[in-house]
């Protein structure tokens, strides 16, 4: 998957989903960040582009949007639905 940092920069990452958390891992297997799925507020998909997913997390008093690009969007969404 790719994490979109800004308009012109993508970071190639590994996303590991468990039933409680989502982990963002760098290509050399260092943990970048982990997020509890309890804090996942919404998942936004874009009809015109089937590779983008926006995950909105509620963190204390702030919202965090994570934009991911993946050819495996359907599998990702199904797993999120089941967990």
C-alpha cells in the first residue's frame, strides 16, 4: 500500500490489520504508527478511483485522516467490516 503524505509524495508501507488495531509499518519493518480500530470513525471510498481509501480516526479532541492507495481495496474493506 501507499500512504499519501501530501499531494506529490507517497510512502510505500505495509498495513497490518488485526481485529483490534491497524499497524503502519515501513518497508524495512519498523513500526511507524498503530491505531486502535475502536477509534475508527469512518471509512471513505471514492467511486471514481477504486484504489483510494480514507480512514478517519477520532483521537482525543482531534480527527486524523489517513489516505491509503492500494489495488487491494476491496479485501481491506471486507476485513475492516468483519473485525
